C-alpha cells in the first residue's frame, strides 16, 4: 500500500462477478475498499483520474494484516478482473513473494461518514 494514512470505507461484495464489475467498470473515491471472502481490496490509486489500483490485503487470525498483491483493475477487462478476483479468493496469492505486513485504517460505512477523499 502506498498510502499509510488513508482511511478506507469497507463495503462487502456479494459475488465475485459483482466485485469484478465494480473494480473494472467504475471509478471509485480514493477511500473505497471492498471485502469479499475475507480479502480486502483497497483503493490504492493516486487520484480518481488515474488507473484504479487496488492493494489486496489479507487479515490474519492474530489481527495483523498482510498485503499479498497489487492489481491495476482499471487496466483490466471484466473477464480479466474476474479471473484476478477468483485467483485471489482461491488463495493463490496468499504466499506470494510480494507479501508484506501493512497496517490499514479501516472503517465500516456507518462509522466512516464523509472524509476529504469522498466525492
């Protein structure tokens, strides 16, 4: 994750297809994050105008977090985005060489309210 001080508002995705469509076909505010099957997809983009880059973060049982991947969903077709989502939730990236500890600041929608990064 490039953004150590950013706070993300987490929304639960319902299906891998919905998540892939959201990540590839829409532009989101910089504080947007999604949770699906225990994995966090956190908007790590520099601006809303650029490619939508997402840090893929895995919460650990001890309460720590590790980033296991970074995917530029803004450059993916829906099909490629769906393949990426399925790859992640299958656990295929859990032990990647990219894996490193992170400390994301996460909010549920009812707590997040509006921040300077919200549209």
